[in-house]
């Protein structure tokens, strides 16, 4: 079997280096230093060994890009530079040969360097560093796996294990019964609804399999329950979030007279403590609220999204200024305001659009200037602007 190296970066993009074009692996080398610690006593010849540690593992990949045209060669270079980008963090290097397959976590420590041979070929050097120098073996045989399952099992331990397994199966049946009861209650509450569940938009994120995901089709039920409002359109909102909203506030969110009152009930608003005109504390109120925890979970998901949206930009801006924890609370507050406005005004989710907002702000500023001019009885002709 030929030697193959696959690198997968933190964004999931991968590049396979083989013994053939277009991405040819010419050489693979790694260096690993050993740090030896010793001590010397008075009048002692030599040193006494104490311990030793492995240093980081440096890995070098000598590659050759082979193309059919100069334009194709440039695209290959761009692909290598994009995947082996030092700015996107750690990735995985998977090494496969005729003997075994192993994997190590590493980071690119230099931008790939290329030297053109001719117009359609170029040699390059890729340097990586594995902070954890140990490789993980991925090529265990069936015999090795079978041997790892053998043992001198004590009958008492096997009995306890069977008891825990029976309890696990019983809990699965209880969860299923609970979900069936929830679906029954939802169907009873939606009797007479004029909204057709078939009109509910379908979102791929709600179709993904997850061990904690309810089997109930909450996309259709929530669309009916909230009068045609699609909460799944919001980034990060899933079945558990919608279920928390239904159980905590029901259909009548107007019991809160404003979005701020709703956020305050969720303990997502700053609780200012002022003494002598000076703010001494600005932390949110303490307390546990299931819906608040659900929104914070959604905020954390938004912070980890790879797609760029208004909410992800907002989260990262707050995280850069005040830290991840504060960004979660601020984004959860923003989500509460969005949900309140959607449910009270029966309007769809409208993601923030920078150009539209800039035009709105410009119109608002012009009206303020016009108001000041009228108040001061100033005519446009009297203004002397110099450009």
C-alpha cells in the first residue's frame, strides 16, 4: 500500500497527499527531542537520572504540485494555502501506509513556501507542530479488539451492570411515554386551528439526528401553536428551545407588557446597583429559569457557528470586549427581544441587514437635523458649508 497523508483543518477542509499528481508527497520527516532531567550531589561522579519528557513533534512535508496549466497550478497553490492556514488553529494529520494508520493533532507553524520548477509544477514545504507528540493508532485489528473485550468478569459486577442496563431501557420507555403525552396535549390545544401545518417552513437543522432530540415534529406544531410564526428561522433555535418556550410562557406572551419586561423576567437584563449616583454593580439577577438556560444554550451555539450572520457578529463583538460569558448573556437577551417581537407582532424573523440599517439611521439623522433647523428658525440658504 502506498504512503498517504491526509490533513484535516479545524474547519473540516482536507487535502490528501499521495505518490501521484496533482498533490505529490515527496518526503515526510519528523523530529522529536527528549528532555532529560538529572541531578548532581556533592562529590558525585556524573549525574543521577530523574526523569525525561518528550518535546513537541516537528513535522515537515515536502510536496510537489503538478498541473496541466499555469492557471491550474495557481489554483492548487491557493487550495494548499487555504487549507494549511496557520490562523485557523489545530487540525489533524492522518498517516497511512502498508502497516498501520495513525493520527496526530497538529498546527501549521509557517505559511507554505513554494518554488516553481516550471510553469506547471512547483515544489513546496509545509511545516507543522504537534504539541502532543504522541500518535494515535487507528489500525487496530479485529483480533486486538476481541482481546480487549475478554476478561475475568466477576458475577457480582455483571449483575450490577445488567441492573443498570435494565434501568437505562426503562428510562428510554419513560421518555418515549412522556413525548407521546406532550404530543397528545399539543394536538388537543391545536384543535380548531385555522393554520395548515403543511405551510410550516422546513429547516434542515431540525431534521438532523441527535440522541437528545425529541421525535415529535415541533416544526409543524410550533408553527400552528404560535399563529404562523416560524421560530426555527432564528439561528441556533432547535426543538428543545421551542419546547421550553411552549412550557414556560404558552401562547400568551402579552402578559409581559414589553420586551424589556420579558427579558427582566428571564434574568437577562443588567441589575444596576447605584450608590451616591455611582454604579457599583451591573450584573444580571441571580436565579434559575429553564427558558433563560435554553436561550443561553442557543447563544452558545451561535457563538460557535461557522457561518457569518448578524447574531454571530454581535456575539463575537461582545466576546472580544467582555469575554465569552458576557457574550452568551447579551446574545440571549437579544434572542429574547427577537422572540417577543415575533410572537406579539406575528412577524417573520428579519435578520439584520447592514445596508438597510444604515439607510434607516441616515433618514433618522436627517429628520433630527430638520427639527433643529425649524426650532432655531434657520434656513438652508443661511448655512455656509465648505467642501
